[in-house]
C-alpha cells in the first residue's frame, strides 16, 4: 500500500467525474505528495468502503451522486451548512477513523459567480432557480447567506419545490413549471439546476422573454460547457457564467484541508480539466 496521502471521489457511476483530473493537476502544480483516484461504490458497499478508507491511507473524499445524502448517516461530525442542505460532498477522515462531513457546493457556486461576473450584486434583486434537487438546496443556502432578498423556484414537479419552501421559509416563492417564465420578471440572478440542456438530456424549453439584460445567468450543467440556455441568455445581453467553475471551486476547500495548500482556480486550471 502507498504511504502517500490519498483522496478519492466516490459515486456510482463515476467514470465521468472530472475530479481526478482536477485534483491530480493541483497536486502536480504545487509539487505535493499525494494521489487522487475515483472509486465506484454502490449503495450496499458505501458504509464498508467509508469505514475502510482511513486504514488504507485515505485522508478525504469527494462524494457525488447518488451518495451525497447517504454519507451523512455514517459521519461522526457534520457542519451546520451540510446539515441545513441535507447532503455532504466533502469528507475528511481523522486519524482515529472518525468522519467529518461538509458541503462545499454552495461555496463553489458563489465563488464561480463572483469570478465569472465580478459586478454581481446578490442584494440587487430576486434569484430565479429552475429545479428543486440537491444542487438547488445547496444554492438556496448560499444565496440566502449572500443576501438575496427573494428566491423564486420553479420545478417540473411542484411538490419538490413546495418542500424547499417548507424547509427554507418565507424567502422562497414557488411558481408552477408551466408559468416558469414568470419567475424571470425582476430576477437579478437566474440559475438552471436541472439536467435540461445536458448532453443526452431534453432541451431547456422555458421562454426567456421576461429576462432582463442586467441579469446574471448561470447553468450548473458543464457538459456541454455552453448550453442553449446560456446561449439564449447571452443573446439577450445577459452576463453568463458556465457550470464548470462551480465544480472547480467546490473542490478548493477539500483539497486545502487534505493536502495543506489552497489551490487557485484560474484559466490554467480550466484548460487542464477540459484537456
């Protein structure tokens, strides 16, 4: 077994993950000892894998679908933001084998927006979110922390959006999917958290006619990098931010925790991950 500090991304499926490319690039860039791998782990194998990882030299792990909620059951310590979101994407293994769970998705989302749209002012108006899954939960928490006054959610199945309003309170407004374009009126920030527009998925078909040219528009999909949703928003004069940066920025806190170096997300990082 290697003596190098090890980290991994765990999920199922996992072959599509860009995390190994990202973290290996950072290890090489900063001349650090360590290795980062991808582990395909089924739901049945999850607890056994997590318990075994510290003894195998693992100091941490990123968690992707479908395990972000399940890993919470096996964590010994959970950050407030992971508890609020109800999911974890970053694990740190203590020397005594205890598991520390955090969620850095919201951090990655905000850092990506601030980098891609430096003029963005979260307090300048409402945010419209399409979708009501795990990513939407993390983004709602992050937007609320940043001071967004109202968050309007539209989801293809309304009960999931209503559940978010029940969890996060009066700042949330729910709009039916058939009227999703109404969520865009006065929206300062617009976010697609659905898989619509992703390679192999259905197109995003909500009309953007009500979109203000002053809005900042982002899509958490990064395959393709430029989704039709972002292209349409750009045609309307909006500042658009692609989804790759969220993936890159959410990896920063874990890498720093595990390997002791805060990595930079810049154009060289993007090129390395896309290569």
